[in-house]
C-alpha cells in the first residue's frame, strides 16, 4: 500500500543561527518497526535574507526657490520581513554621490517610518531635479529605488519705487525725472540690471551687484528725450537678474507739455497819429519761449479784420528775442483803432493776445471831410491839438 504524508520542519530556530546566506540539504528516509530503512531522499534549499522595501510619501513636482527654500523633507517608510537588523537609508540629487539620510534598527513590527530634511546643493541649476532613495540592511541587501521629482527655481528680483513725481512736466523747464527705489533679490547673489523706459524707448540702465537678501538702493535722473511729444507718457522700470528672471514692472503715467510762447509789447498804448503824416505804426516788443527752440510767427489783427502774419523768426535759447515791426496805417480812417497781437510756434502753441490801441486824427482840424472827429474823446483831442500846435 502507499501512504501519503505531509509534515513541516520548523526552521526559524535553525535559521536564526545563520548570519550569512547559504545552501542547505535536508535528508529524508523511512525506518520501520524492524529497523529497516529506506533509501535517502535529499532536498537542497537556499537560505537568503529578505530585501527591505522602501516607500516614499513626499509629493512629486513641488516647487522650491533658491535661498527661500533651503531644505526638502523626505518622508517614507521601510518594511523588512527579516524584522531584525540595522537599516540605512541613502539618497542623492540627480547625479550627485549618495549620502546617508537615516539609519535605524528594525523593530518587531517589521516596519519603520522616517522623515528627514536634506539641504539643496549650493550650485543648483534652475530646472526639474530628482532625488533617488534606497535602503540596505546589515546583510547589504539593497531595496528598490524610489524617486522624488521637483522644480527648483530662482527668485525674481523684487522692485520697489519710493520716489517718483508723476508731473506734469514741461519741456526744458523740467530736464529730467528723479527716481529712487530699491532692489531685493532673495537669491542673495548675482547681478540685477535695472532698465528705465519712457513708453517703448529705453532711457537709462544700471547694474547692481547683489551681495545678500537685503535691500539694495538705487536712483536715476532720467533725461527727457529731445523729441518727446506733448502727450500722456508712461514711465516703466524693470529689474532683470543674470538668470533672466524679471521683476514685476513699475509703471506710472505722466503728462509732458510744451510751453506756450510769451509775447510782450513795449510800444506805448493809446498813441495818436496824424493821418497822411504818420503812415506806419511801429510795434516793439519781445518773444520768449521756455522750449528754447522753434519757429515763431507773430500775428496781428487790425480792428475787425482777419489775422495776418507780422513776422516770422527762429528762437534757439530761452533769452528774450526782441523785434521791431511796422504796420501801415495810411489807409485807415480817422478815429479810434485797436490791434490784437499774439505769437504762435511750430507746435501750434500760442501766447495770450496782446491789445494795442491808438488814434488817427485828420491832418487839418478844418478839414470838412473829418467832421466826425468830434467822436474822439474831447480830452484826447485837446491833447492832440496842443501837441500839433507846439510842433509848428
């Protein structure tokens, strides 16, 4: 007859005596009651230690910033079915050499947890990086590898403007814009270039060496471009570091005006002229313009006529530009007259209107053609008559 059997051989106590992996043979035979034995049956087996298993719970693809974030925390757990011995955990950044993260003796629960901070390398590029983690036990059994991926970024410089007057500004009267501020770069080192624009045109630049994470002050006196138009403009200031990281730009609007010319008339007002004797009215004065340049035209209007050009000239500085011009008055009627004058530049900026009044009287008071002369105020007519007699 054939009898089937099953039996178990306890090995835990036997294997505890082994401190290295090895091969072993089990011999099995049968002996009956008559002390008869069967042939031997052998079973060879290999004794090995278990490899630990590492698991990492740190989130992937987190973002870290240079200097602002100096460490990354690596969290996880290790299982080892051997439930004994010493476990060492190792890590490395990218292709850097491995370093030990943590070591601990395995407990009877066959699992240990770990949470350790590691410092980022000092010369770390701005990109996606990885950390590789594994562990090994006292028998040099190596675990699986786990990977953590994360973004490492440089900080953008922080720009602050403390002093800026947003105008209005006037050509030549205001030569520049004064600007003060500071730069903070949490990277702690490097170069930051500050660029100042009016609209889309760069006006000035300045490069500052960053020595720490403190404020680095700066100032500008930005000269207005010579061809800056009269309108609303925008001042824009940016800061860019050596990694091409750019700050939030400072932006502010300001008004830029051209100056209106100034017209002054020095000819005496309310003069009296004798018809057919005084044939021209000479007008003296000066023009001044704080724009310090441009072509200027003086215009005049006699009584209710339309405006006509009196003279045109060029100004190239802020000094008073004198002029003497004449207007023919031989054809105008006797009586009270007025002239209005103003100056206009090539930017179509005009001065205020300047009035000039005068009287024209007949050559002979007995001239019947001018009986209407009595319409002239009596006091002025008497004065004119006295002057005429004395001149004879």
